[in-house]
C-alpha cells in the first residue's frame, strides 16, 4: 500500500488556513488522520476474519454434504473428519 502525500493546497484547505482561520492544527489533523487509519484497518481486519470464517463454514458444509452421499465407511468417516478439521482450523475463531 502506498503512502499518499497531501499537496500544500490540500493541507491548507483541510487545516482551514485558506479561509484565514485555522480549524485544526497540523498536529491535530495528523493525529486524527492516524486514528482514522487505525480504525479503518481494525474494521478491515475484522471483516477479513469474518469472511474467512464464513468461507470455512461453507467448505465444511460442502464436505459434510459429500459425506452424506457416501455409504457409512472409511470414506464417509474421512469426509466427516475433514469437515471438522476445516472448522477447527483456528479454534479461537469458531463460535
């Protein structure tokens, strides 16, 4: 991910200096921007974890469906075990 630099005009506009009035100091703006970036990253990480868990659940259900199509035996047991292993890949994420 590349770092985006603000132009002098953008900084003056965002800091309110173009209107003859300072709305935020540059330090306040930089701190608020860092906080916003951290919040965005936290949401992105949580969303990614949730998406992986949803996909893992769908894969496990697919394997269970395959197991139900098999007669009881080694293949059926192996598919059921595989489904459980998929769900338990990261146990702390399982709810």
